[in-house]
C-alpha cells in the first residue's frame, strides 16, 4: 500500500548538496567548500556551511570517484547530524560535484526535534530526492510515520511512504495543543 503523506514531510531535504573536495585523515574526513558556486547544503536551509565528517577510517578512490567513511560515521552541518556505520560519497570526476551519497547500517538523521532511522539512506543530487529504506521510522515531535521505504522529493515537498511485502504503513498524529 502506498500513501502520500503531506503532513510529515519530516524535513529530509537534508542532503541536497554538492561536494567540492574531500580531505582524508585516518579517523577524520572533512568536506569543505573550495570554490564559489560549488556549494554544500546538507541542512534544511540549503546551507553552504561546512560539513564535518568523522569516522574510524576514510578512504578516497579517485578511479571510482568516491570517498568512503567507515565505522562510527558522524556527519554534521549546523543543526543536522547523520549517524551511520558507513557513508559513501559518489562525485562526478570532472567537476567534483556530488552525484549521490549512500549511508548504510543503523542510519539515524537528527535535526532539532525531527529524526529518522533506517538501514539505508540514499541522497540523490540529480532529481533532488532522498530514499530511506529498511524499517524506516520518522519522528517530527510526537508525530511518527513507519514504513519500509520512504521517498522524499525535495523540490516538490512531497513524500511517498511504502510498506514492506505484506505489511502496512503506520502513522501516529498528535493534534497541536491550543495555547
């Protein structure tokens, strides 16, 4: 069953960004803006603030145009934080702009009172969309949406929540309190 949820757009326009380069260090990788017009924006505001990424190891592979962060990955930009077991950033070799970013293993994204958990999160620069897969639970304050796959179209401010095989989508909505 597919449900279109307008109420809980849970702000996962999180990673609509471009990458302009990556520094590697054992245990720490840092992605920073290097050129004007080549931006990074991984928060809801499309911020160009730096993104700090820490992990147990980091590996750059120029032939595959990837940067891989493995083990206790924490990516933070302003008030948005991503946690995962592994984060792979795919970029275009000629421009170094982000193509897609894939977080896997115990994925958790937190922004203020909003959070989402899943087994995998893929952030597509082209098409400006995010796909969360595997036991997805999204919280916005007291509101909760559960499904097996959630696709969020950032430009359209629209999401699709899908249940797993034989399952159903579940939504808990708490009405706002009158002041």
